[in-house]
């Protein structure tokens, strides 16, 4: 029966598969495991008993090997933290740029609003500092009420919605167009809560 072990050269990080003709051969190799070669596990399912025999046979990492692994782990952690920090800095810069862009943007442009049943309507774009006007609140309430009538026959109600709404003048002037087409909503099953 061929035994395969997944191994890693500690210094280079290269992973390989070591193949042995028998369990005894694998145990012998594990007892004399070459320096700076780590065993990651077996390839395939040998069963709990054989896995346990191989684990017992493996020479423990010596101090130099443990120190090298700890050093690599620390370097990997530092690299991961740096990558996260760089991503956060890029996101912050993008948010700042978007906020600056919003300062000079048309105040009458469509507004992304987030509606959650039982909560106040909010601006769904954190870079947009505009308050949701009362006219938009009323239009969204009417939009949600209409969708409620669509889902009530299935014993559901609208739970959340994300919409684009004209906060001021509407191109074309038709109040029915205040909430733009393409709004999305989610539903929940059960009785409609009192809060809207």
C-alpha cells in the first residue's frame, strides 16, 4: 500500500508529496525527517489508526525549525496587516474623493434612499450628506404600500427597500416619477407590523 505525505520545505515554502511503499517506510522517514521539512498531513484517507501511527513516528520540530516557522508566520501576519492597512487607506481616500465630488454635485440629483420597516428613511449613500426631504419620504411610503398589496396575498410584507428618488424637481414634472423605476425590496412572511 502506497503512503503519500504532503510536505513543505520550511525555508522556501515549496510543497511536495513524498511517496512511500509502506506504512513502515513512512514511519522510518518520519522518525528521521530531514531538517527544515515539515509534514502537513497525509494524502487520501488512511484511517484514524494509521494517521495516529504516523503522527507518533514524526520527529518533533527542533528549536531552529520552530524559530523559522515562527519568523515566517510573523512575516505573513505583518504582510497581511500591511495589505489591510493599504486597503483601508485606499477606501478612505476614495470616500474622501467621493465626498468632495458630492460637495459640488447637483443638489437636485437623484438620491439613494434606504427604507427599513419601523425605521426612519435614510440616505443610502454615506458620502451624500443631503437630508431626505419630506416629499421623498411620502413618495417612498406610497411605493412601499403598493408593493405590500402585491405580496399580501402570499402572507408577506415589504421589509426593506433600496430606491432612487428625486428629492426636488422631477424631470417632466410628473409626481408619479419621483421614485425611479428599478427599486429593489425584500419581503418577510407573516402579519404586517403596525410600524411603517
